[in-house]
C-alpha cells in the first residue's frame, strides 16, 4: 500500500515534468492528474496536502533542473547552495500546490461526479493565480503551456488566457479520471464530447481570427541572434568588434527590406545613453539605414540602474524600462537574509524597476516590448497591447541557460502571449531561441540554439482586440472569487447532514 501511495504522486510528477520542453511529451498533460485524484479519494486533508506537495516538489525539480547551473556559473554560489536554492524555491511554491490539493480533496468529496469537472480545474487555476502573484510570482510552466504546439487547444487563450487553457486541460484530466473510476458509457461520451468540442471550438476561433486579419498589410523586420554569452570578458576592442559585426549583419537585413532591426538584451556591455561615443554609432546606423531596437543597461545616477530596451531612430532614443525584474538575475530577493547570494548579472547593485508599462512608437506604430522574463506574465503583456500595441517585440538574454531545456520552455510561454492578444511576436535572443510567432501561436521561424543567425521576418501590425485583451485579466480572478462561495456551500451541506436524524 505504501508503495502504491508513493507511485500515486511520483508518477504524476514525472509525467507533468516530461510534458514540457524538453522532451515535451505533451499528451501526458491530459492524464497526469488521474493518479493524484485517485490518491485523494477517502483521505484526510493532511494526506492530500502531502500528496500534492510531493507531486509539485518533484515536478518543479524536473522542470527547473537548470537553476543550480545558473547560480553556480553566474551567481558565484557553490553547487550545494545552488541545489539548496532550487529545493527551497520548489518547496515554497509546492506549499501552495499542497493547499490546492487539500481543497481538491474537499471538492471531490463534497461534490463528486461530473460537477468536479468544473471545481477541480477551478481550484487548480486559483492555485496558479497565487503562484503568479505571491512575492512577484514565478508562473513558470503552468499546465496549459505544455500544449503550445497543440494548435487548436491553445486558441482558447484568446478568450481567457493561459489560465483558461490550463482549466480545460485539468478538466480533461478529471474526465479521464471519471472514465477510469466509473467505466461506463456516460463517462466515455462525456470525455469524447469534451475533447471534440474543445478542439472544434479552437478551430472556429482560429478561423475567425484569420478572417479578421487577412487584409492587413505585410511588413518586414530583421531579427539578429549574435550567439553572445556572459562567459566572455569584454574590453574596448572586443566591444567594438562585436558592434561592427552587428552593424554589418543589420545593414544586410536593411538592404533585404527590413523596416527595422532587433538586437537582443545585453549583446554588448555598453551604456549608450551615458556614452556619446556609442550612442553616436547607434543613431548613425538608424539615420543611414533603419531604426534599431536593442537591449542595454541605462544608468541614471540617483534615479537608479535600469534594464531597458532602446529604440534608436533618427536623432532620438526612446526607452522602455523593465518593470518586472527577475529575482536573483536583476535583484536579490530577501537580500537581508540571503546576504551570501550574489546577483547573476554583472551590474553593481540591484536594478531598479521601470515606473510604468508603456509601448514604444515607430513610424506611427505602437510596439509592445516586454523584456526577457516579462513575457511569462500574461497580465503585463496584456496591459501593453491594451495600451495600443500592434506587435509584440520581445528581447532576451538566454545565455544563462546553456544547452538546457530552459530556452525551449521560455519560448513555449512566449507563444501563448501571441494567441492571447492575437499579435505577431518577434523574438530576439542572445544565443537562442529567436523566433517569429504568428497570432495563432504557430512558430513560423525558430533559430537554432547557441548559433548565430540573422533572418528577415514578415508580419502584420494588428489592432483588433481579443476578449482576453479587451476585458482585462478577469477569468482567473472570477474563478478565485467563486471558490469561497463553493466551500461555504459544501460546509453548509455538511452541517445540514449532521443535523439530520
């Protein structure tokens, strides 16, 4: 019996972890939760907490195995501290999953049957919302992201974002569980009808988007992936040589018809706003050829140090400062207690967060420019597009990740931002994976990992707003608010049954 209980949380953890890149065995995401639901039957809340906590802990360790390498190689910690750091991060967010498991156990005991097809996913989405918000949040590899290549399934993000996609995925898990438990025609028909309806609905949403955007004019841009990393020691000569190479490939892209060129985050360690020598070169390129969008550090004295994307056009420089900073990458979380941890960037002191979310304007067009880690936050990107963004241009420095699964996971999450907002997404990274993603979530072009590549992309500026974008980030909050009502009802019914003779 103990061995069976062990498998009921270990097998789902492995299945969940393997559903994401890489190896991205996405079908496992439709059934990973079945053993967990079996494990909750007839068990006390403490046992359900333990089962879901252990499931979450192991799945986080599988998905985030690359974190110790980053902390050791760039953060100056030992392997021991790197592993402890990963374990603490996984344990913290697993506490939230454990609490979710207690609520799922109560839902299935108090409601049971087909009503759990709604209430179990509701608890899961509420749990994800808490993970996204607490201490700045870390919504890495939420369940729905596993389906980023399932073209029809992810189209529902247009209505309710990644949380609706996760809701539907967990609902499918519950239906598989009911089929195994009941073994009757009604459960089989319900599961079949659900899967057909979800995929057919996704197809209808996709066709609707394509008909609305077909007439939009096609534009071209250049994406540069220089294959730069943080292992190099830059001096003046190397910095200038890197800039000359970037200018060279960017000129070729301009000659090929690019209307602007995008460089990634932190390609070269320069401060264009504080260095007239480098700013002159960048503005000269934009005057002679095309506007240039690139990520640099901006030091503004007492105002702080900012991670910025800069748009060089003509004689002007326009900036967007990163609002949602990366913990331990750009500042040390709980610095007072974690005094022994060094930030993995090369800057002295912590970065300062940008003061507001806004778009950059080029030739009358609004560009939404989330920087690196910001692209995993659906609410932040939604706000940018709601402010008028017509295309998403995201830059990143993924050299920290090496040849791990992390660059592929990062890209998978960026894909959903395209579907949620029905915008083309142009992605430039330091050494992979740069990409062009269409508003249906299809990866039109994907660069190889850890190789230099520059390529021309064709995209459209779009203005139509989705339900997700128009009405705000409402779905997960509505679900979150429904849960107290449900549990009050369950408590009331339990008290009523106790009073009966």
